[in-house]
C-alpha cells in the first residue's frame, strides 16, 4: 500500500529536460517530478508519492484527503498521550 498526499502546483520548471514542479502541501513546499502528469498546470492539485506526482485530482478531493489525514494525525496524537 502506498500513501499519496495531495498538493497544489505553484510553479512548473524544466530541469535538464525533466518536468518538475513546486508543490504546496498546506504551507510546506517541495520539489516534485511531474513527468507522470504532463497535463498538469499551475493551480492544479496532484497526488504525490515518493517525490512523484502520480495523478491529478480536483480541489474538493484534495481537501477531503487532507482533512482525513488531519483527523488521523489527531487520533494518533490522542492515543499517544
């Protein structure tokens, strides 16, 4: 099983022929390979796994996924208190 996290594409750049993007994950920005989502544009949301954007998602799906991740984080923190 893999865990993919949605993020918003804020910048697209070419690095030696490889399509890369800067992705915003709720305030944390990371560089991600966009080779698997050539149709992705600035402002789109993408599911990212291990440094690669693997699919595009709409804003509502990204928001739902991020909310579920926050709920899981909260539950784990409460269990570890």
